[in-house]
C-alpha cells in the first residue's frame, strides 16, 4: 500500500516493479484491464506512423525520467559497468485527448505512435516494455521500460587507484520532428520530485563512489560539428549518501530516502538555445539526452592490500642498516627476504588490466622495489669496502726476503719491549702521565687508512638518507596523483 509519506516517485517504482510486471497474477486487476480494453477505441483515421503535432509547437517534446535500481559493478578489464533502471517517457498526442475520463491503460493490441528512443554506448541490453501503456484525459501517453544494460565506459587508468572516472549513458531521439527533455511525467509530478533521476543508493556498487550525476539535453549530429547546443542541464551531488551503504531498518525515514535518493540537484535551462541550430528537416541532426556519472574510486581496499604492505616491506629493508655488518647471515637473509616479498606483492597488480601506459600503482610498486633492492646492494658494497685494504695487500707480489722480514717484524711485535715498559713504569712512578695525543695518533692513523672506517661511515649515512628519500617520494607521489581525485 502506498502511504502518505511516499512521494510520486515511490508510486512509479512500485507500479513499475510490482503491478505492471506481475499484472497477470492479479485477477481483479486483469478484469479491470479487460474492461478498459473492451470500452477503448482509437479515433477514426488515427495513423500510428504519423507524428502528432502539439498545439502551438513545431516539435513533439518527449520527457523522460529514470529510476536507477542498481549501478555497477565496474570492470577495468572490459571497460564496462552494469546498470538496471526503469525509463519513463511521456509525450502528448492530441489525437488521443478526451478518450478517457481518468488515467487509463491502453490494451496491448492497440497500436499508437511512439518516438524512436535509441539507447547508445551499450555493449549489451535487455529492454522490456512494461504493459500496459498509460493514457491521461489530456492525451498524455506514458510508456515504461525496464532496462538491464552493460554500458561502455572508456576509463583512464593513469592515476589508478587514485582515479576519477566519468561514464555516460546516451538516449537519442534519432532524426524526426521531436525534442528530448529530462523531466518527470506530468501525471506523477506533484512538486515533490527534485530531479528527473532517482537512485536506489544501496544498489550502487561500493567499488566506486558516485560523486556527481549530470543530465544534459542538447542537439547533436554525427556529421555537423557546429550544431551542438545544450538547452537543458541538471546536476546532482551525492556527498550526503554515505549513510545509505550501512544497514538500517526499512521503517526509518533515512532508509526510505536511501531507496529513493535524489541528491542535491540544481537545474539550468538555456532559453537562448531554442533549437537555434536545429534544422528539423535535416535527418542528420537530432537531440540527445546524456546521463554523465562522475565516479571516485574508493581507496581503502588498495591501502590495505598494496600501499601499506609495500610501506612495511621498505621499512623492513631499512632495519637491515641497523644490524651488525659483521653478521652476514642475518643481513643477507633479511635483504633477500624483503626482495622476494616485494616481488610477490607486486604480482597482485597482475589482475588489473594491461594498458600501454604507466599507472600510479605501477609507480608505487616499482619505486618500492628499487628501494628494497638498493638496501641489499648497499650491504654488498659495504662488505666489499670493509675488506678493501686486505684484498689490496693480498694482490701485491711478495719475495722470499720480504716474507722473512715480515715474519721477523711480527715476532718482534709479539715480544714485549722491556725497555719501553721500564720507561713507562718509571714515568708513572715519578707522577708523569703518558701523552694521550701520542697514544691515539698511531691507532687513528691506521683507522683512517682502513676500509672498515669508510664502511661504517656509509652505514651511518644510509640510516638517514634511506628513510628520508622514501618519505620525500611519498609526499611527491601523493601531491601528483591526488589532483586526479575530487
């Protein structure tokens, strides 16, 4: 039962989804249709191939509205998205005026004139006309269609997954003497409808967030470029629809609003574009209704699956710099583990469609791989520099005399010098301290000449430069790709 709280669009949705789809299940309703069919007759001389002429107008205005039940899922591989909706179109046929005293249903066998409505940009479509057709006493004809379609959407994935996509659905009134308009059928419009499009927000796929919906009506041509003229535009924002994706009982007012969501809409009608460039005798010029969806990709999934894991893998590689460089098993194991882990992590992006350009997620994963690989290379460089002096000495040619001399020097170094020890003890007894500068001079000279000194210096610099460079990359990455999001 339709309550007083429900607006006119609720009546349209219920009629489209229940009564008219299942009209054969209700015997009483069938009897009513049969009674109407028996009493209804088309006027004499009615031609269903002749375009009706409206009073005081040179063209037939076709008003259409859409009730979207589901939107999505979106596929980057096929560049398409799924859409299910009801389309209601209304036009005036003065030849059918005064044939009924109230809203009547035309029998199925009655043939009347219908505008050639053509849906464009569709990969697949299953369109069913809902019976019966409605007729008002003023001669307004209302036709309803249930459409399940797969719509093409050429997506730009340069900023994926921080991208914003724009997808369009086109409705053309091909050639002829008629004009497309967005609007609620007059018989259902009591002033409560805020837009010509109504959405069931729980049916919108959560992969992308619907940010904005634009509805345009303009002249169009596949041959002439200067005939485009927008004479109607309507923009609806859906920023306040976040609560519609959470569970709520249908008895609450906000749940009713989520199932019949209009958004924050504003309408603009260009009075100076009264078909100024539209030549009704030209069969190559027609009018088009376009629904333009602005969709923003939700980033939480990719943060948990790609960005945060890669960040921690790079952080693990940075820990490698704090381990003792005299522990090759620990450092090599950690370095190889991080490299293999980042390679495995990057393989998750393979399910994303292959494109001929670099995406934002490719930049992130590639730079993380470079940082992890450099951490492993850094230990190899440090390990080589630490052993550099010994390698250089081993490569020098030695003679038997020099070898014997070096052995004598080593034995002399191992034997304590009693004279020096006696002098040091006397100096200590007399209260004199040994010269600290002299004691540090010889060890420091040897340290400066050793490769270990330079290896330790590289380690200290890498501990600071490595995280700093990665943080700078994150800031640049976010600043560059965040501009693609609304």
